[in-house]
């Protein structure tokens, strides 16, 4: 149960950071560097924030390092992130679901999706590194 709660707050905290960075990316960076350049610039920052927030919430909720707990945390966070992205696309930007899925097939979209997958795997990766120490 703690892993599910941790996954929810992990998602919320990273989504908040991503919303802020995404606004800066879209309004300030993308017009200068293009979509791919902007995503390439943003990705290390959001992944760095995700890594540290993941570690923080794991410690805060005392999520065990075992595979089931960390997979659950990451899966919940990833599912919520994808759902939020789809809902934001539908209601915030007026994109259809098929447009959203098609966007993941572009280089910037594929890079963003890869980053989101890493975000979802961070609890597991951190659990594997903790078990080796």
C-alpha cells in the first residue's frame, strides 16, 4: 500500500516540475531551438528532478527495495503520468487521442516517451542499486 501512495505523490511532484519546465520549454525554448532541441534540453533536467524526487518519496514512505514494491510504485506513477498527459492533450490543447499517440511517433515525442519510461523505472533502478550496497 505504501508503494502505491509513494507512486501517486511521486507522479504529482514530478508532474508539477514537468508542468513548469514544459511551460518554459514551449514558450521560450521551442521557438528558438525547435521541438526536438527543446526536448533534448529539457529531458536531463526533468530526469534529474525525477531521480531525486523518487529517492525522496521512497524514503518518506519507506518503500521496500524489493521488486514488487518498486514495480508497483513505478507502474502507478507511469500510468498516472500517461493518463495526465492524454487528458492535458485532450482538454488543455484540444488534441485527439489519435493525435497524442501519433505525437509519440515523432522524434521529440519518442524522446519524451522514453524519458517517461525511465521515470517509471526509477523506483526499480534505485531498488536494485540499494540491494547491491
